[in-house]
């Protein structure tokens, strides 16, 4: 099956002006303005199959939103090849726009002073959705998102979580098959986050939708994404399963033990991360796990022991903290 999203050597470079502070610098900039090049996305390539949910991860400023905006057709690529559903997004053809949507958690598309249902009717007119299909789709979205008592209230009277549900409903009224979701749960409480995650999963199942999801909440990614793509300093750093990311970027395990003797020495056994009385946390290379655990059980009186992989948050933090040169080494 051919990919629904095909990104090859995508690159985006911004030209930004800059000047020193002060009146003199401001006057000089009127005659001779200084510019510099900022590389936001640098040689990124990947493909996505129909129906996949991709977790698109990276720290702030990594190039995630820039990439999504190029895929949505809002930005023109500096270089590279980009085709989605057989279209070049930057051409913004009506056929492409009818099949995709971009939801940004920090942006509003609903009109603030009128009920959401009135904005929905405007969407219906823009996309020329037949009334019967519009009614059917709206009823489905209202039921899935549980917003039947919200869509007739002015948007300004809705809580953040309620508004986000209505924003998502409005973005899906034309039944897109490709969804770009940029931080859809940002700022929401746990209950609202879970509700939106459940909706995204259900929409994916019902319509075989292809979804690119960015989020700083790892619970979103773990619950929804079968595959993750990590972008760092504008460069593709990782593309694969979440478990493979842990294996690649965190070659350690954590051992937590409860000692019978709180004063027992562990010198030379493993790196002690934390020690509080008889409770000790060790960090060891994964390949050393059998040897260290055998040594502990044979040489030290252990009341209890647990062996854990690092949390996905810890792994992601380790990945994001890499400097640019280390990130480029990881790609190569």
C-alpha cells in the first residue's frame, strides 16, 4: 500500500532581521538591515501509511509545528519533496483541503461571541457539506465528544476543556482523512485529556484516519501512537516504536532494593542514585542486570527488590537534552 504521507529531504529556512538595541542601531537599520538564516527543519524524511497514528515529538523549537504547517500547506518548503494524498500541500488545492485538518491547541477557530453551533454552520457552508451528511456528522461528533449541552453556548462561556472539544468537532465536520493535531490537550485537566484521547482513538478506528499528533504529555503518545518520530534541532532523530526508543537512548535499568541492614556497603556493585536508610536505588547498564542482581542476592541481605526500565518521560528528557552535535551523531 502506498504511503498517504511522503516526506523526503524536507527543509525550511527562515530569513530573520536583527539589530542591536538603541536609537542609533534603529536608524542604521533603516539603511542597512542585518539578516541571518535560521534553519527550522533540516533534511527530514519519513513516510506514513493510511490509518497510522504517529506521535511527533520534540522539544520547544525543534521544528514540529513548522513541519506540520508545511504539511498543512500553510508554509512553503525551502527544499525537499512533500506529497500527501497525492497532493503538494503548498498548492492548497480544494481537493486536498477537503481531506485534511490542522488543530492547534493554542489557536481558536471558533468565533468567540457566538455559540459553537453557529461556527459549525459556517464550516458547513465553506466546505459545501450536504445538509443530511452535516447533520449525521455533527450528531456523531456531539455524541463522541459529549458536547450536546455545550454547542449552543457562546464560546466565551466555555471552559478550556469544553472549548477544545468544540474546536475539535468544528475541525472534523468535513470528515478529513488526515489530521494534524498540534498539542490538542495542552492546558487541559486529566479528565479532559482522557476524553480527547478516547475520541481521537475512536475517530481513527471509525474512519481509518491518518493522524500526526504532537504533545508534551507522554500519556497522549503512549495511549495513541503505534509509532513515534522524534525531531530535534530540526533534524530527524528517531523513527520507530516507543519501546525501541527506550532501548536506543536509555541503555540502563533501575534497581530498587530494601536492605535488611541499612548500613550494608554497596561499594563497587553499581552506581547508587539514591539512598535513604535501607531503601537504595541503583542504576546499571542493562547488560549488567543479571550479574548485579545475582551479586546482590548472594552478598547482601535483601528484603525486597524491583527492576525497572526508565519511564518514557525520563528517556524523552534525556533525548531532548542532547546538544546538536550529539543529535546529529545519533541520526548517523
